[in-house]
């Protein structure tokens, strides 16, 4: 992620003006190209799209830095502006093509997430992490389910559903609420280089929540099946499949981690290409094997950090590649945001988001009290858990596939809430890291 | 083979190329032009094993554009500079004149010969001009790789080897600009009607737009790089600018190579971090080149190449005559051998050939790609031998270096050992 810890020259007003002029030039160039040849040239338009988002996102983050807006929020804004619902410099086809880079970004995020988890720190915070995970998952799941159930009367697609089906949809919504965003968390942490109790606790909690979500989703889908499909019986098939998936992912992740350790130790060159091969190629292999890429890479990163002395070298390589890839990832996510849905379902989505934030705060208070966390965690430990992104959207797609008839509308609501949390979460998290003095860059001073 | 697997394989090739380091090719691993990778491409292509079929080739076209564009960027950033030594204006002018002479000779010969070759007998004047200019563009390069390859293997140092190196470096601009004009004469994309009507002298305007966009984006990149000291951010700026330029040019059907060369040139001239940027991107050169060469091999159409063989003979003959003329005019101490010593061509020729094959589909594009490969192959056979002879004649190669063994250490290794 940009904004790494290296020193750089201070930006003057003249620099900002130049950056704004270059940004305007880029928009102008792409505008001219898309108007001169209106028909998109397939994958080639995505080449221009990636380049544009990379530059526009970077420039937007530089220009908005004085406002202390997280870089990733600036990337998202740049993507929204250029996307199909903004200036339409990138059309739907291009944005869909761009999402092919997501597998690389998610692999890097998971590897970095795993490599940031140091066993020494985890041992110290194990008790706090366990209580936080339990309370955050349980509280958020139960209360958000209840809140959604209360709202079903106002939702056009759920209003006329029988009680059992409304309960089923609400339970699935509870799963969505439990998801966090490792990408947003790592994005903010990479920019701020934050190190402290809030940063560490949030990172560990968000990473563990990945696994929790998989389990909660599988269990919930198993439980709600009889409620959605008349005549369906309770089947444990999904749980058995989940067991295979988790075990396989952890095993393969461990193996991959060990291979990476050997590579880093004895060759240690061309890491960019190795990460590209892993992000694109190995992810496909994992999908083919029905393993969970995020968990596999998370474990691999964890192994490299904790079973070898190559962790810091590995993190530096991930930082370097990530700086480029994350800009495209978040700006692409911004271009992907469906503004019309947000406009249509905005009020209900906002209410659901606020409810989720309130439950996260409540769960944090309870967990911190039981675990005996320091005051700073008791006060701010929930803030980093607000962001939502790719995992929530993935769960939304699973829900869409499993709900007959109105699945698409539920997914639309998921997209609307993710849009709000994606914008709100990173801003809150960075503000708190700056406020608690955990940020180590000078832009918050 | 699916496009995805091919892309992964190409990344793997880039990995291997990078792992063995940019300097290894000079010290014995691989030929200076990298032409052996074209042969691998031919074997994997639809004509032999069929692993890389036509559908896959279409799928990976964006990668070809990016690879070729990246090479052009590297050439642009380093244009006029050899190992941090900036060429004098006189040398650059001399190189450009040499390039223009070769270009004019080849283009003229092809223009005259085309109607007599059955494959091109029915071409209209515009297509004939595209063919002639394209042939000139792919047959003008003298690769400095070959000159450095011979110089390093034989420890040659002196005015002639430096002159040839300088000329080879400075000549590059001529074929790149000519390829740009050729593509703009027949742009592959249909412009929106309202835009097309507003452009009076289309080819000229399009060429200006391609080069201007490259220069403008290069200027923008130089501004952004000016205060940027973070390596990863510099990569972001360069990669972003290149992808935007490549994508925009390909969308508009304009010459990617010319635009990206302009972009690199602007970065090289305007950025105060030119040396750092050059050091960053130079090691990527071979990593981008090898996949492009492999795909060039896969795209070769043997039938078209055979039908155009007579034209190739004319073009390469004209090239040899033009280079001989240049050699006689400037070759110090080895006037007759200096021309043949410049016959080696490689990465730029094949990159231009490949981009012309993409931009001008059909017999013309296929022939130009084949010509670039045949030229590189012949250059590989004749160039290094003639260069060795020329340097020996000029007294820049000592007798002790005449028969180096493959396991003999390279000059810089010897220095390090000392």
C-alpha cells in the first residue's frame, strides 16, 4: 500500500497544483479515447483501465492527503468518479475485466495478513482475541439477525414472506454482518504504519474472522435450508465439505509457506513474479481443488513469518507489489460500486449499518471487560471492525444463489451496505489510529 | 492450451529470464538477438505443435501490446545514453542519418519490388506505402546487444567499437518513427464519424496524436517522479502510465511502439531521476522481450513468408547495401567491414514487426513480422562474425582474445577477481 514508511519530500502547494493538472490530463485523455472510439476493445480497454485507475487513484490519494482521508478511500472515490455510474470512462465490461486482478490482490492481502501475525504478539493477546472473536461474532450475528427481522416489514421483497422464510433471510443477513474486511484493515495499516494495541488487536481479529465467517456461513446455510425449501431436511453435507475445505486449506497453506521459506532462503530473487504466479496461477489451482484461497495464503504468510527468519523480507516484497496492486483493487471496487442501488436502498442500508456498528461497539465493551483489555482497546477496539468489502460481497453472492426468487434483491442490499461500510470504515479506523498515536507516518501530525 | 495457462507460462519465462540476470546473455547464455525464443514460438505455434493456436493468440494480444510497449519505454528512457554515458549530439545526428539512409534504401527497394511479387501485386498505393515503410522500419535496426556481446566476449575497446555502439543506439529512433507513420497510414480502429470528419490530414494528425500523447504522458510521469523517492510508488507511476498509454493507443488503433518510445524519451529527458528510473526498468527488458519473441514466433505464417521470400531478399539486400555505404563513410580502420558488422538486429526489429502484425492484419503485417525474424536470423549469422573481423582489423581485439572458451570469465568478472 502506498504511503509506506520511506521518507519522501514534502509536497508544496505547487506540487498539489501539478498533481491536480496531471489528474485532469488523465481524465481528459481517457475521455478523448473513449469518445473517439466508443466501442470498447475488449481486454485492451481493461489495460487502459488498470493504468488509469493506478494513476488516478495514486494522485487522488496524494491530493486528498491534507484532509487525512485514508488512501484507499481516495482510490475508491477515484474509481467511483471514473466508473460506469460516474463519468463513464470505464464501462461495465471493463470493470468486470478489471475484477480479474482481484485474485492477485486478495492473495497478497492474505499473505501479508498472515505474515503480520506474529506468534509472540498473538500469545500475549490470545485471551483478548478469543473473547473478542466470540463476542463480536455472536453478538453481531444474533442482534443483526434480530434487527433485520424487524426491518423485513419495510423491505418490498421480504414483506410478504412467511415467518420461517423471513427468519431464514434474517439469519443469512446475520452472516453478512459478521464479515470484516482484511483488505481495508491492511490498507489503512500499511498507509499509517501503525503499531500498537488497537492496530494489532484489529488485525488479528479481522484475520481470524475470515475463518469464523466460513464456519458460520456453512452452519447457517445448513440450518436455513429446511426453512427456505419446503420438504428439505437437515443435511450435514455442507459441514463435511467445510471440514475438508478448512483442513485442506490449512495443510496446503502450511506446505506453501514452507516452500516459500526455502525459496526466500536459497533463491530470494524475482519475488514480484513469484507473487504474480501465486496470485493468479496458484489461486486457480486452489479454486479447482475447492480450497479457500484466503485461508491458504493466510496460513502460508503466517508460516513464513513465524517459522523462519524471512518474514520481514517477505513483508517488504509484499509491500512493494501491494503498493501497485491495491490501488487498482480499491479503485476497481469503487468503479464497481452500484450507486443506483445505494440511492434506492440507501436509508435501510444505512440503518442496518448503524445497527451493526452499535452491536460491534456493544460486543467490544463486553469482550474487553471479560478479557481485561487496556482502556484504549475497551474504547476503540471496535472501530477497525466496521469496514466490509469483498468477503461480504462473496457471502452476498452465496445468498443470492441459495434464495429462490428474491436472492438478487438481498444481494443488492448487501452491496448497498458494503458500499457504506467500505467508505465509512477506513476513515473511522485511520482517525482512531491517528488519535491514539499509533500511526507512524507524519501526515496525521 | 488456454490463454490463462499461456500467460502463466509467459510469466514463468520472464521469471527464468530474470533469474539468469540481464548480463548473462552477453556472457554466453542465449544469442544476442534472443532469436532462439522465436524458434520456440514457431514450434509451439499453430503450424507445428498447435499449443499456441490462433484463438489463444487473440486472447493474449493485450500482453503482446504491453510487452512491446514496455520495451519501447525502456528504449526511450535509455535513448542517447549508454551505461550512463550520454551520447554527443553529433553522434546522435550521425546515427539518425545512418538510420534514415537504411530506412530510405529498404523502403525504396520494397516500394519498387512489391508489384513484382505475386503476393503484393494487387496492392493499392496506400497499402504499398505501408508495406514499404513497415519493411524499412523492421530492417533498419542494428542491435547494440550484438556489439556489446562481441565487445565483452573479446574484451574489445576502442574508437570503432564505441562508434558502432553509438550508431546502433542512436539509429533506434528512425525505425520507431517510421513504424508509427506506417500504422497511422492504415489505422486498425474505426474512429467515431464525428471525430473522423473533424480530422483533415488524418495520418499526420494521428501520428502527431500518438507521439504527442506519449510525450505528454512521459512529461506527466516525470513530474510525478520528481519528488517521489519511494520505489514502489515510482513503479506505480511507471506501470500506470505505460498501461494507460498502451491501452489508449491500442483502443485508437495508433502505434504503441512510437507512443511509448516518446513516453520513455520524455521521462529520460525531463526526469531528474533518469538514472534511477533506468536502473529500475533495465533489468525488466529481457523479461518483457522473451515472451514477445515467443509470441512473435507463434504468429509467424510460413506460407506468407515463403510467398514473400523474394521481397525479403530485396529488402535485406538493400539493408546490406545501405549499411555498407554507412560503413564506408564512417568506419574507422575497417571501412569495408563496418557495414556488415552492423547487420545484427533483434529485439527492436521483432518488436516492431510484432506490433505491425497486430496493427495491420493480413499479408502485409504477417510479411513484416516474418521479415523482422529473417533479418534477425541472418544478422545473427553474419553480424557477429563481421564485427569480430572489423574490430580485429581496427586493432581493437588482441590475439589473446581470439578464441575465448565458454567458461572463460567475462571481463567484469576478471576485474572483480583481480
